[in-house]
């Protein structure tokens, strides 16, 4: 959530920057400023009434002490009128604050100056590419056929048990999935991230804190009886560890990693691009999260991007890094880099990671602050990244490592398995 002081001081610049996200902020920001002015006027009146009540209360006390009972009782009657007015102003103030809040949550995060112009993923900017397209054997197959041939993943059984988008991993497929999870967690530990096992369902406050609510409410699975939400990513519970927390400057950087299943409704996703593991309702992911000092968050973003790069290099996969354009940038992100691996069998790029800096946007929702060296309370910066999301990594390994007589296992995963070939 954007800060009111920032909106007041940089109104035109914020409108200009939000246009990069193809968001016309003019009317909303004007409404925010008007609502804020109204709220502040009510607050001023309320403060004056309360101050007057305190003054009269002291005067009443002095009158009683002086034996001037009639004058004291006359003032007490006036105090009753003031109390009634104070209660009315309190109701008005709460209503004005709610109206202001409803307007503020409509504003997305301001994009960083590096974010390119664009309307969709077609306008994203490729900033790095590594690896060569693998020469596959004659008759090479996509992963959903390989999974069936080698009895690794049963998509039809998942449909029977739950529905489309909930695959069942079997035998060596399940072991390969677990090896990927263990590999990613081991690498994260080497990079200084502390492992967390978070809850897989969160309350509404947690969803709001990281920006999933109200923006992505339709994409989350809602447990209506308990008003809880299945997590779309471990980012949500891990970042919410610090909701309503006051940190010290010496605490930075805070680095956490977490494996979790992730649940996304993916409403409106249809067609050939959703076959097999390409788009699921339930999938596994290892997430990295950092809470950082504002002066160092972009240096940290670069470090996180470099870290994810090493994972793909160790897996021997062809990949590229994209800087997302304004039209493809999420509601909460200031700058995001996507990683895509190339599937030689499908002849297309598959997204496997997003690494983002949210600056103070999530922290303002979370009330996540720290005390600087001068004792001033300042909002921290939050960052996260997929390191990595498993489904398309699994797909890329099956497809790119297929041979005429099976599927080779990348060398980096072999220590986590009892076999080096399927």
C-alpha cells in the first residue's frame, strides 16, 4: 500500500509512474487526497472537542473543591453534550478512515524506473540468456507422454481423486520431485537462508498483508467455514511472520527459505499451454524471502537474481531472464525478473521463477518497521523469489534430458537419489 505522505508530496510523479503499469491513477489519487483532507478535518475537530472536554473536566473539579456545586453541575451538563458530539465525531472519523483505506488499496505499487513500457508478456525485456537448445533423439516426446511411458506422473488419477491440475507423482517421479526439493533447500542453506516450515493456510489479515487480498481473491482457494485461504505461495505465511513487528537496523538482512505446496485456482486458464505440468492448481515450490534495509533492497534483488541463476546453471538447463514490463508486472511489485527455461520438446519457454522487490508496499500493509540509528520508525523493504517452482523444472528435466533409452538425471540431483537414470 502506498504511503499517504508519499502521495501528498509526489502526486504527479506517482500518477506518471503508475501509467507505466497501464493504470490511470488520476481519479483515485484525487479521491484519496480529498478523503484524507476530510479525515484530517474531522480529526482536528475531534481533537478540539476532546481538549475542550479535558479543560472543562478540570474546571469542574476545581469548582467542586471550591464548593461551587451549582456551577459545577451546570458545566457537567455541558460535558454531556460534548461527550455526545465526541462520540458522533468518532463514528465519522472511523467511517472516513475506512473510506480512505478502501481508496488506498486500489492503488498498485509504483514501478521502478527500470520497468519497461508494455502491455503484456510480449513486451517483456530479455536481459540475459544462457545455454544451447539440446539436440533431442528422434521421436522425442513432451513430458506428459514421458511421464506416462515411465509411470512417473499420473494426471488421470489426479482427475479422479480431485480434478484437473492435481497430478499424482509415482515411483521415480515422486523421488525426483523430492530430490529437487532437497536440492533447492540445501542450496538455499548454503546461501545463508534459514529454513521455515510455515502453515499452508492463512487468515485474511495475512492475505491482505502481502497483497493477495483483495487483488487476487478470485485466484485463491477459500475455506469458507473458517474464513481461511490455501496459500498460493510460501511468500504469504513467511513474510507475515513480521506483520506488526518492530525490527532493529542490526537485524538486516533477514533471509528465510521455505518449501510448501501452493494452491491456485488459475481461473480462466485454458488451451495447449496448460497441458501436463505447464499449469497446475496444486504444485510445489521452494521460496526465498528477504526483509531488508531500504538502502540495500535493490542490491539484494540483484543478489537474489544471481542466486536463482546458479540453480539453473547447476541443473544444466537453457534459460533466460526477463525484466517484466509495466503491463505484466504484478499489483504489488516495483520490479520483477522472471526466469524461463527452454523446453526443446515443446519448443517453447516455460516460466519457473519470479524474483521481486516490493520496496515498502507490503511493509506498509504489514506495519513492518524498524528503528533507524536516530530512533525513527521506518518501513522495511520486502523481497521474494521462487527458487524454484517445481512443475516446469520437472517438465524441462524430463524433456531436455531424454535419450533413446531413458531419461538422464542432472548431475546436481544425483546425490539426492539412488539412481542416475530413469
